[in-house]
């Protein structure tokens, strides 16, 4: 009987060790929070359950409650980060776009130049959006219409 337990235990240990080597992006923030919460909840539940004489039930209840609380905390953390990223993107888009210089599609300059126009009209378009083909000044990092990253003209 002892050999069977040792055999099953060693197989489970090998499976657990090699499951950590599985490819993938790792655990999400929700999964990490749930795992941490269930571990802490199981520990606290075991302590409380031992004091009342029902350690197994306390461990199970604590693990379930900790899993739920940890997963909720992890999801809230993920949403907070997503909202912060979205706000940063919007702020970058607003900072780079100046309404007095509306982006225009690239057009060939006439061979004969007339009198020197103002500094705003002399702005050179050195970046473009590869998908739409529109060109923008060098100070732009993202296309104000689509939000795509701009590339330098070649």
C-alpha cells in the first residue's frame, strides 16, 4: 500500500514540476490573484477550523472564499491598468495633434515656387501612415485619425 502512495505521489510531483514548463503567456492577473487568495484563505481557514475542531471544512471554505476574493482583486487590478493605458493613449493623441495644422495627403510640389509662404505652410511632411498613405509632419507619432503608429518616409 505504501508503494502505491509513493508511486502516485512521485507521478503527481513530476506532473506538477513539468506543468510549470508549459508554453504560454503565464497566468493572468485574475488567475494570479485567485491562486494567491485561495492559498491565503486555505491557510486562514485551516487555522480557524482547527480552533473549532473542523480543520478540513475550514480549509475548504477558506480556500473557496479566498479564491473568489483574490480573483475579484486581480480583475480589478487588470481593469485599472487597462484604463490607465487607455487614458495615456488618448492623452498622447491629444498632445501630438495641433488643430491649426490639419494633416493633408502628400501632394507633389509645383516646380516653380512662388513667394515664400508663412512658416506654417513650409512644414515638411516626413512621416506617413503605411495603411492609408497620408503624410504628417515629423512631430506626429501617431495618426490622429486611426491611432496607428507613423513611419518615416523613405
